[in-house]
């Protein structure tokens, strides 16, 4: 029996699927990126798996870390808790700075990217409550038979950042069938605004990857 693997991209119903967290950074400067957990997000467990790519990806700041969120191939998941985020003054300030600078976060599943903003600002609210952190991740995964084809992430449930309070971070997963074939699964990303915005910055790492691969082969 073939086992689930993001390396051969084939899964059985109910097989675990890994959502990797990668990095965060200001939208207006795609080359300025930081590890996802440079922001004080909580996570559900200890000692998560790390995964690195080639030299170009490392230089670009990519460091994939297992989110430890339970996702099963083909199985819808209602709203479930990721972890409890206990806020203090330092954490609140870090999140506020990130939201002020329009920080986005990047994730991967089965080698496909997802992007979403960290939070939003409501200028009409009180000064200490105008910065809102998204606390719910709504994932829609499109699959064709035993392969993942497309992903969509919607960041929801914005909550104010108040020291000494606790926010529940949650997620949900919905699986949808598609007729798009596996060889065409990257086509839709060519028109994705986040992809276009980062393309120039990414070109440098792709070029470095090509150089490293050429040196390795020779």
C-alpha cells in the first residue's frame, strides 16, 4: 500500500497532511522576512519538525516548521483549537508593530504556498483596541482523487490585542473536489497577488538554487 507522502504527492483518505509555517514579513518589502515564530504565536506542541530546502531557499529566509495542526486528507474539520495565546505587554507590542507594517505570513502544504495577513487596523476604535489579530484560519483544500491541487486560506475572527488576556487560535478545514489535473496545479498561482508581489524577490533565490544545482551536478 502506498503511504501518504508530500514527496510523491499521493494520499489515502484519512492520511495526515502537514501544514508547514514558514515566515512573516512586511508586505511592502518582500525581501524582509523573519521566521514565523519571531512573532509570539503559540503552537500546540513541543519539538516540531523542521524542514529546509536548498541554499537559495535558506538565504531567502525559508525555514519550514510543522504547525502540528491535525489535518487529514479528504476529511472536513470543524472549528478546532490550535492553542491558547496568552498576551502580555511585549507580545502585544510585537503584534501591533507587525500589523502596523502589514505583515503577512506564509504557509505550505504539499509544496503549495498559502499567504495571509497577520491582522488589521480599525482606526475608528479606541487606541488600545484598534489593532486586531486574526485568530481563525479557514482552509479550503481542493483535491483531484488522491492528490492536492489548490489551497485557499482565509484569516478570520479579528480580536483586539489586550495585555493579560488570552486568545483562542482556531482553524477549520474543508475539502472540495476539482477536475484540475496535478500537472496544472501551479497555474492558478501565476495570477495570485501575493505570488506576483513576491516574484521579483523570489527570482534571486531561484537563481541561486540553479547555480547551486549546477555546481552540485558538475
